[in-house]
């Protein structure tokens, strides 16, 4: 029963977070368009938010690392997120939306790496399967996507905000229910940690890992920013669009159910390679078609471009870093690996889409290819042991 309750507590926060993420990822550009924001400005908002997210994720991750656990920080950010999502309701000009977006980036991004750090550590500690707990976040994402699509179809774009707000109010209480995972080694001096950010950034394998996974996740930038707008322009209705987003995550859940099996057979680098290879196929095809049958097939590849890469990344962090380094390692991964890379790619995505429209997806093929080159170097550099911290047990 204790094990079951731990799994429920861990899944609860992910459910609240990803329900809102599903609504925002699939339909936030529609809400912005409804407020008069142009395509180039959408790219600027996404890119600028990512820059703020990098700074926030690094600083908040360091604070959680020094405080000894992320739970209190996550509760505080959850309360702040409720205030900032309400501020969007009163933002009508681009300047107002930009200011709120910058503050929102500071509140919204840091909890994710902190949550994944708790999830990686606690599932290992209690003998739970990380992928099976994490899949409930994907289920919630589907719910948020469907609810946003139905709400926009029936009541219009303003309802994207209201759907997201429904679960954001649950973030703080769900964070409070998370296990109090220590960020330091048990029995160590409370003022000392066995490795620093500098140690990680001096590791060639860690830097190659950040580049490989970061470019894989950043390759989704055009899809996340302009996928829904592209499909709407092609005449696809909102309910069908929400179904396409939901389908991609439903297939992702299937992959997560077999995540442990895939990890044993492909290994850490093999899972990440699967994501990058699928990205090169997915983005190339999306640059040339909006046929519904093709989109159904291409959205299924999200199980590889996101889920396989993410599971590979979490397995790398679990094996390459000691447990007490989860908070700072996850924050570095999200801030520098995905955040900084996406900040750059989002900005270019807006410019490319404003000039070339759907063909902007081809740039994401190149991004995936760069990530694959980094991964090949990682596979030759990292032999599966700890990069920093305590020596690997025999």
C-alpha cells in the first residue's frame, strides 16, 4: 500500500502540470493569434520565454540543491503560477503579453526538472518503474489537449487559458504531497556537496549528452509553435487537431509502458538515437504534407522523438550522476540542454515560418542531424559509469 500511495503522490503532480501543458502546447498559439500577435512575435515570445526559463531553471535548481530538497520550492512556484496565469487574462497588447510571458517563464519552467529529479530518485528508491509513473503525465496531457480543442471549437480561443487554469490551481497542493526527497548525501556535512556545476560542465560526456538530447527536444520547436496554426490553415477542424495532438501522446504512453524493455535492449544511447532518427524522418515529411492520413502516421513518431529520447535522458542522469545530484543535474539538462537550445531554435522558427511557412520543418531535420552527431560522440566517450560524485560501486 505504501508503494502504491507513493506512486499516486508522484503521479499527481505530473498530472496537474501536464494537463495544463497539453492545453497550452497545442493551443497557446491560437490564443496568441486571437490577441493579435503575429507569427514573428509568436517566435519572439517562445524564444524569449525560453531564455528566461534557462536562467530560472539554473537558479532555482541551485537553490533547491542547496536547500536540501525541491518540494518547498515547487509549492512556492505553484502558488506564483496561479497569480501569473490570471495576469494573462488582463493582457491585451503585445507588450503586456510579453512582460507576463517573461515572468511566467520564471514560474513555469523550473518545476519540471525538479519534479523529474524527484521522480527519478523516488522511483529508484521504492522499486517503481519511472516510465509507468511518468506515463500518467502523458495521460493528463491528452486530457488537456482534448479539453482545449473542444473548448476552442465550442467557445473560442479565450478558453485555452481557462482550461489550463483549471489544473494550475492544483500544482501547489500536489507539490506539497510529494515525498521530501533529500538533495544531499545522507550522513554528509550539510554544508557540503560532493560535486559542483563546474564539475559537470567540465565533463565532455555530460556536454555531449546535453547537446544530443537538447537538439532532439529542440527539433519540436516548429511543431509546438506553429503545428496547430499550419493544420488550421489547411482546413483541419479543431477537434481533429486536438485528436492529432492526443494521438501523439497516446502512442508515447505505449512506448513508456515498454520503456524498461526497450532500455535493456537498446541501451541509453540507443533510445536517444531512436528519437533523433525518427525526428529526421518526421520533420522532413511534415515540411511537405498536411494530408490527414500522413499526419496521423507522423504524429505517432512523437513516441520516439519525445518519449524515447526523454527516457534515454532520464536513464543517463540516473546512471551517470549520484542520487543527491538529481536536482542540479536535472536543472542543467532542462536549462542548458533543452532550454537554451530551444530558446535559439524557437526564435529562428518564428523567422523561418514567417518567410517559408510549412517548409520551416526542414530546419528541424537539420537540428536532429546535429544532435545525432553529438550522440555518436557520446556513445564513444561514455562507458556507462558515474561522471562525478562518489566512485561507482562494484
